[in-house]
């Protein structure tokens, strides 16, 4: 969960949203921003609630956090009706809300709705997510792989049931002992040229991997190849395979367009980031994940 959480930094999303609006400062409207990730077979997550800031202001969650929110997460039945309601309370930290009970585990292939309103604000927010089917990594992963060799890291996952039309995955590589000296050449050049900081790559994402980029095996299992661009550090790494829901897929895909990747736009055409949150912005998404460990060695 933390691997994907760092992949979607709230301050970055708010910067993208506000920076791409062609509004003058006098036209600035404050929005309620929500962030939460439901993970299959884990306890219900914390909900982070804050406001946006004008584009010239530095976003700090502690400054923008909203108190006095009434928060519920509702498990829906197959007909979309309320089946079980989970109440939330303040964590003691402004803007962070946690479930009153941690006994429930998020159910794969089921839909949850987030409801938020406030004692002293007019906004009412709703969002839904359908949790991807849970999976496990089936194959034995090599203990060592030579960086950028022909032998790429292959991961075979168990057969899953589609929940939103197609399976979409994101890999995250997490270096166990990241240092400047263990950065791979591409990322070392970015740091040396002051285009990035080493902290930017501690959890490094592959980007979206959809059905066109993996193999469906006859037994229903799926084989994916981890792209070398996802390896930011040599030596020991955890590699996390995440199956993501439609909300996260829409958000990441539209975010990539905002950053100039993934498609060709007509002059002056910049589509909005897709949030799938009614009454505010942000993300109420879900994922399933499994993790392996391997060692990326330097080429001989």
C-alpha cells in the first residue's frame, strides 16, 4: 500500500489540477481534496481530507487539513444497496480519519462507497471503488538479475476475475539500501544534473501496464515483464505488483497526459485530470498487490 501511496503524491495531484486551470487568481475556487486507497484483504484505510491551495501557494497537508468531517465507508451489495456501514473517526491528526473498528477486511471484487459531509461546510462528497480481484505471484523469481540483460524479470500471477473491463497493473520497485552510488545510470544522471533528488526514486513506478503488455496463459494466469526503466537502484529491491481499479487507472492515465506523455494533443488542448469524486477532487481508489524480492546486479 505504501508503495502505491508514494506513487500518487497528493501535493503533486493538486499542483497538476490547479496549475492546468486557465483561471485568474480572482477566479480561484477552493475544492475539498480526498485521498484513500482500499487494499484487497487488508483493513479499511485511513481517509485524508484537505483543501486545495492557490497555485502560487506551497501545499502542505498540515496547513490544508480539514477537521469536522463526517466520514463513512459503505459496502454495497450486488444491487448497489447499502450492505454494511463502517463509521470513521478522527485519528487525532487534523485531516486524517480512521475506521472505528479494524476488524473488517476489504473484500475483493466488491464495491465500496465513500460518503463525506461536514458540520461547518456545505460540501458533500461521494465516491465508489470496486476492489480488484486478489492475486498471488506464482513463479520463483531469480535471486539475481543482471541489469538491462536479455533476461528481464518475469512475474506470473494467479488467474483473476476482471472487475472493470480489463486488468491494469503497476509495478513499484523499492530499494532496500538506496544510495547515490547504487543508482542506475539513467537516474544517476538526473540526480547529477540536479533534475531530481534521490528521494524521488526510493519507490519507483513502472507506469500503467494493460492487457496489451502482458501474456494471458492457457490456464488463466498472467505473465508480466518488469520494465528496466522501473529499476532505479542496483542491489536488493522489493518489486510490488499492483492490480489497480478504474479510478486509479483513470487518474494515472489522465495525469500522464497532463505531464505531456501518453498521447498527442491538439494545440491548446489539455484535458482535465479524471478524479471520479462527486462534490470534490482527489482519489478513492483500490488495488490488490503482492511482492517479491530480487537483486539487480551491475552489467559485467
